[in-house]
C-alpha cells in the first residue's frame, strides 16, 4: 500500500523499503508468506512485482522498475534471478513450473483486461498442487472513512471489493481462499490463495 502524493520518491529502493516498513506492508507480506505461501526448501517461486527483491528459495522475480531490479540483483543475485520486464507469453515456456506464485500489490494496479491476461499466464506456470497468493488493498462494506481514503490514495487505480477480486481469480483457478488483514495503518488488505488452474496444463520449462 502506497500513497499517491509519494509516488515520485518511491522509485528509490531504500525509500520504498522504509515506507513499506512504516506502513506495515512488510508485516502483511510476512504474514502471507507464513500462513499462505508456506515455502518449503527446494520449491520454485515466481514473484510478479518483486520490487527490490525478497528471495526465499529458488526464486524468479519480475518488476518493471529498473532501480528495484538493480537493487535486487546487487543484494540477492546469489539467491534468485531478476528480470526488468513484464511477464509475457514468451516466458510461459522459458521456466519450469513454479510451486508458488506471488503477486503482492499487483492486481489493484491493472484493469480487468490486464488482470485476465496475467492470471491466464500464471495458470499455465503453476506446478500441480502449487498455489498463487495475491495481496491487494480492498474496499469493504462499513470500513472506516480513513481506511477507505487510504485505499483511494493508493498508486493503484483499480482497488476492488472482495467479490471483485474473487471474480477475477475464479476464472482461472478452482480453489480459492480469501482473508482480510488489517495493517499497521488503517488499511485493509485482501489475501487470495488459489490452486488448481482451470483447464490449463502447466507449460513452463527452463531452457
């Protein structure tokens, strides 16, 4: 979760990391890693929007901010591979299937059409029994005015309701689990854990 007036300075990795800690976003990330992703030794992880990098295991991270990727390569090149580009169809056959795919703060930055394209690709990249975990700001009925305002201030222009996120994800995955987490600041984040792609066999492989 970030606030739009700060957008100009958030391209600097250290400032971005500091703000994430102040707002409690790093805490939410840890909660999701522990409760939902549940990474095990030897598992393969794909992180979309990886930011400055958080490689826990066999890790592949994508982000479109060059300074984030440069930071990640400098500090974590021994633990992961990082790409400054969008995940596209060409990548579907480039990597072996992933046990866990993470999208932390991504879906609220893209419209429904872009989300459909991305989730469709990820369904093809998931290993049998794997899981996709997303975290995004969420509008909830009856939430406090300050909470709703912070969600509206987010850099992402497509903050949705819980049902809005669920409808997107349900097109591509058969099993969904959702939970709401309250951050250090008055914010509400929606977590999705998804499994079992609908009608798509994994087609990723390392070249």
